[in-house]
C-alpha cells in the first residue's frame, strides 16, 4: 500500500512541478537594479592565521564536521569584519556550467552556516568560479581534492 | 506482418504439442503388441521449432555458431536414434527420420553459406552515415549455380536515394557470389537460386 | 467388450497418425512461407568511400591547386579517403573525357573533375562534375564564378555541393567554430575560427574567466559569460561591429546563455540567492521569464530545433541528470536514468536524439541517447570529455578533452569510422561551439 502511494506521488510529481512553475514571473526591464559593484574589494583583505580553504566531496555541496569546526573559528573575526567574501570552486571533472552552479551551492552552504552562527547575511558576498580557477591544474585525485573548495576572505 | 504469422504458427504448434501429448497419454493404454505400431512421439522433435526461432531472433555470429553446433548435435542424436531403433521402427518411420536428417543437413549447409555471404557483402558495403534513421532496402538477387549474379532488382526502397544507391554500389562491385559454389544442387535451387538481400541502416 | 476397446484404440491410433501428418505438414508449411531466403546486411564495411579529385584543368597557368583545396575539405573529418594523384590513370576535365573504367580499376567510389577559365582580369569561371563510379552515374554538374583571390571560398562552395550530392547531408565546410582559449593561467580569450582551425580571430580577451560561447542563429552575434566585473555576466557581442552589451538582471550570477534557433530568445541561467534556475530572455521586448523553480541546480539549457523545448541539467534527483522542459506549459520530463552523472545535453538536428556528457565513477565520456530510449551509447574514449557540439548536419561531433592537463578539441563522425584532433593551439582550448549553417 505504501509503495502504491509512492508511485502515485511519483506520477503526480511532474504535475506538481508543472503547476508550481506555471506562475512564471516576468520582470520588466524598467525594474532592473544594476548589479552591486564589489565595494569591499577596495578595502584591504584581513590577514589571519587560519586556513581559509574549506574542502568538499565530488559533486557535493554539504559541509563535513571538520569544515564546520573550521568555519566556527572564523565566527569571532567575521563578526568584526566589514565584509566576508566566499568563493566557490570545483574540480575539473564534470561539465563547466554545472560546476559553476555547484561552486555557488558550496559557497551558499558556507554562507548559511555563518548566518546560523549569527553573522548578518548582508555582509556576506558569494561568488562561484566553477572549475575556471583551479589551484592545481593536474588531473589527479590529489589535485581535484585541492580544487573542490570554498575560499573565505574577510575584509 | 511476418512476426504475426510466426507467432500464429507457433501458437498452432503449441496447441498441437498439447494435443500430441494428450494422445500419447492415451496410447499408453494400448496393448504391448500394438504399441510398436504407434509412432514414438518423443521423436517428433521440438528442437526443429527451437532452431527456427533461434535463427530468426539471433543474428550474431556466436549464436549462429551455437546454432550450427546445436544442429550437429541434433543430427548426431537422430542418427543414434536411428541406429538404436532400427529394428523397432517401421520402414515408414525410418524414411521420415532420414528426411529429418536431410532437412537438418540442408539447414546447416545453408546457414554456413548465409554467414559467408553476409561477411562478404558487409565488407564491401560502404554504408552512408545516416544517424538515427532506421531504414532498409530489399534487393532480390538471381544467381546461376556458378555464383554469377544474373539479375538484381530492388523489391522495396528505403525511401532514401543515397541509401538505396549505396546498396546498389556494393552489388555493382561484385559480379559473382562465389560463396554458393560447391553446394548440393538441390540445396542451391531451393535457397540461393533467387534470394533477397536486406540492407539495414541499423543493427 | 474387448472389441469395443480395440476399436477405440484403433481410432486413437488413427487420430495420432493424422495429427502427426498434420504436424509435419505444418513444419514444412512454415518453411515454405519463409521459402524466399532473406539475408540481412546491417554492419557495412569499415572502409571509407574512396574519392578521386582530379586536378582541374585550366587554360592559363594559375598556380593555386583548386582540387587540392577541395580534397583537403572533403577529407577534413575523415569521411572520405582521397586517391593520390600519382595513382590516377587519366586526368579528365569534363563529362566528355571521363571514362568509368579508369576509375573502377582503382576502386574509386566518387570522382570530381572540372576545369576553369579566366573571364576577365581576376574573375574566373569553374565548371565541375561529380560521378558515382560503381553506378556509372553523373550525380552533380555545377558551375561557379568568382574572384581568383577568393579561391578558398570557392573551394568551400564546391566542397559543400559535392558533399551534399554524395551524402545527402548539408556540407559544413564554411561553418565556424567558437571556443575559449586559455594560453596561460591569467589570460582568457573568446576565439572564432574556420571549422578547419584556420583564420583564428580573437573576439574578446580578459584576465578574468570567460565561458560558454553560443552562436546566434544568424551567425552575426556571439553570447558568452565574462567574469570581468567579478561575477559571471552574460554579454552579447556583434561579430562585425564588436559592440558588446550585457543582459541586465536582478540576479548576481548569470550563466550558460544559449540562442534559440528562431533567433528570438536567449535561454540562460540566473541565480537569485544561490538557486540557479532556467530563465528565458525575450530579445524582442527585453522581458525575462522564469521556467524552473526547484531549489536544486538547474543549468545548461539547450534549445530543441523547433525552439519549443529546452533540455537542461538538474540535480533535483540527487545527481545531475537531463530533463526536458516544454516551454509553453513548463512541464518537465526526466530524460536520463542510467549513470551517476549526465549533463550538458543538446539536441541533434532531428530533435529526437541528444548528445550529452555521461559520467560513471568519475570517468566522463560523450554519449548519445534517443530522447525516448533508455540506453546511453558512449562514443568517445578519453576520460575527461566535455562540451560536445554537433555539426549543423548532425553527422560530426566536436568536444573538449584533456591530455596532461592541457585542453584540446577532438572530434568524431557518428558512424564511428573516423576520429580526429583539431590543430593544436598554443594553450588550453575548451568549450567548442559549432556555428549554424551560413546560407
């Protein structure tokens, strides 16, 4: 019976999605806001004695307990900082546009964790470079491990 | 259409099989002396049907080889049966067994020749690259026993001129199908005097 | 009593006999239905069709060899094997002095012959013929006139027409390729070249990453993603004037622009607060509409040939898979089921098959799948293959791959007979995008 329900839901699922996206919002050209320029870039990056790289699994955006511990060490400084920049990256495997989105998901994951810890979301800037800016250009397991990262910088 | 026919015939076979089994059961009740006259039904061998199906369904080399092995086995089995039952069976029955054996021999022979012809024509046919189009051209070929192609004509077109042309080009490059040389004349007349080549764009 | 039993047995015996005869009759009947032997041929030869391009006869001494250019074009993707000049038995120049037997001996499948003469000044007139040798048929008779300085262009036109006459497919020798060139770590270029890799032109150069070049269907503009302002933004650049304009949106991250085949819309991906979704930008009225709302990643849109559907990659099921979106109803259908990574799909010109990046256990190949079928047929052999782009005639795929962390472009024909590498560039090359046909 339960599996029957599941199947029923599965059948229904595309329709639910279909309904949900029915209301496609049109944004008129007049309401465009020009994208904010990165004002904080001009201010000096804060130097800290902390590892500023958070690593991820392949095709995953979730934080490991180790990473959470590392981010927690930032909280103190982050509260004082004017701005926080989170840069998401991926390894070379997989497609480029998908990796661009995945890098963003990774940075957002870190951002959400910071927000939970009490950092104001308006201070946090998120950007993804996908697989375009690898640290190590080699095609090896160790290189990929280094490249799947979010870089934290405080200003 | 042919598929429907095949399945229809198969279903008839199946029903006949059931009937045959039923009659066999009844025949057990007949006296010993009469049982000799009743044809041993276990001999009406179903491998014949199996073989037909396998031939239709599988085209790959390995299965074809297996088929050949199977056919050989079958021939052996039948000849063994022949030897064993020589004294028991009626002359009429023996006649039929010999026919059966011949039938299998012909099948085997024809299978081997078909395989060789396929291999040869595959090696010279330069198939145009038509991605994702599932089409076929059927060409009828008339042969002389020497293997000489007497005539070929298109039975059904694929609808794609380039594809049809490619099949004709392959045939224009050969004037003999030497693969049929040296086979039993009767087998040749029954199978290769006139046959159809089906060129398929997809496997 | 015994009499009755005997009778019964007798009748049963009769019945068995009848049934048996019937049985054999049917066996032979079934054989006789199939009496006409049918032999199926489906594989075909691995050999390429042989083509002979006879040097074109000319009235005056014109140094450039037109036949050589045509030969280079037709053999570019490994679809034909050219017959060397020194093997040719005769050098005909028209229908009148062409003898099939000279070419049948060489087992040539097609022969191209022609001649040209100067009309006035640099203007030339070319007449050419294409023969199907085994069938002894003239399949194309054409002429063209043009400037002697545009030999390259003339050879491409003749190649295209010859290709069409032989294969029935559109010739693609005057199409172009856009790609991203990364000569060293800090320099990114959007480049356009002829399909054979020659005449490379840099359209835009930046120290920030550049991504996702996409052609407009009139081949006048190119859309791409630039990080020049610190975040991904979509630019549309006019190829001739060099004018660039960006699409202004509310989102801070815009990517993966793709021009619709009817040239009226641009599908792209916009992320508002970390949720990348598929949007369509209407180029006529500058309106933007949203077409997916799932919280997972939705990206890599690709238009169907009729501009009514989009393929896209989504990880809504947990791993990246291909989905099809019907734009008018926003109905979404999952297309791929096998494998743990299926991404960046695009339609073949027939709209029924798709090419995609298929990953399994961290190995990525180019795959082909029927939109309704189940199985993905992998066609490339290297392990980091991505960004497949299909030729406008649907017969060739070019993709990006890597060797020793150096990106290069490779290609293959769909019949699997030919694989090739595009000329090596100085630097890493990626994200090839094949232009539509120029008319």
